[in-house]
C-alpha cells in the first residue's frame, strides 16, 4: 500500500473497518507525514516487504506506473498465490493485474469516484461514495464487500468499459475544475475582488440542474442562440487569454450540438452560432 493521497485514505478506511494494516510504502517526506497522520503506528517499509507480508495488497500508484510495478513485483516473487491484489486506478480494470493472476493471485479493481486531499476530510467523503468495481465473478463479492466496509457503494464496471468510464469521469470532474478556475481568473481580470463569492451560488445551481434535469437545464447565450453575444464573449476573452478563448469556442460548439438535439434552438440559430464558432472565423 502506498501513502499517496488515495492509498493513505483507503488504508485508513480499511483500518477503521477492522483490517490490520501490516505496512505502508512512503518515499517522500509528504507521504511519510500523511502516513503518520492517517496510518499512525503502521510500519513504513520498502514496497516488496509490504507486499510480501500482506493478504490484501493495495497498489495505490499513478496510472502510468501501475503496469511496470505489477510486473516487477511478480518478477521478484513479492506477489504470490493466494493473495488479493487490488488497485484504485480508474483507468484500469484487472487486465493490468494479469501478471499477478498468472502466479495465482486474486485480482480486483476498486476505484473511488471522488477527489482526494489526502487528509482525514476524505474519510467522511467516502460515505456512500461510488466505487467502480471490476473483477472476475469469483472475486466480485470480495471486491464489493471491501467497498461497503469503507463506507462506499460498489458500482460494477465491465473490463471493456473501463477506459471510457474513466475518461467520462475525468472529463466531468477534472475539467469542471479547470473551467471554474479559468472563470475565476477571468473575473479577476475584469476587476472582481471576490470571484468565488460571485460564482458559488451560480455554480452550485448549475451543477444541481444538470444532474437533475439533463439537457433541459442548458442555459446561457449558446442555448438561446445568441450568436452576437457569443462572438462578443470570444473577443473579450481572447484579449486576456487566447487559450481560454479556444476552450470557450470548443465548449460552445459542444453546447450548441446538445442544445439542437434537445430542441432548445433551431437549425437556423445553430447555423449562426457555427459561423461565429468556426475555426476559420475571428471573434468580432
């Protein structure tokens, strides 16, 4: 188990549920502090030692590191038959753990659909948090039980759906943060001293409406077909952030497509928008 933001919190949740945490890997000073805060008293050991002594191994590492780590642990004999080997990666199911399966380990993927700070605050957020679960049919009850023990809600994700599942979550959660932060920056450029205070009610209402009502909740100049207003937005944003103007243009195109499909604007209004939003056109 690694003491990154996710691993330390999941370890603390499993410990709270009664599991004995035999060891944790913590290389950086920050990860050691996190281990001390969330897993007090748990020995900090080299990765092979943590893995070799555990009945359940939780490989909480960045997605791009996971395949090589699994292969290395199998090659050195640290992973062995009879162990449960899990990871919380969103991108992967259990195919990435195939080397562990070859030596007789039982594999599972349990991905918490949550953003983590790596502090005790996250433990409360695990209550009813969905976890994307992927495993063999034989191991599925174990995977789902572990999620329930941590306070979460298991949601089955087939192996072949894992890539799109993770891309969709990242699209919504990660880029929502980017869009919000960029919006706050533009408001500061406009002279607003407290942009968070200005945006918080609107953002909360928008998210709630989107989750409750879907495309019917689309609002703003694109959803109304106000092409001139959109052109003005592009012009003003480009003055302070050309990169943000590019993003605005791309999101406006996607919004226009959804507005047409939902019947909020007609084809004529959409055509005017597309002229403004065309890659060749310049905002006026």
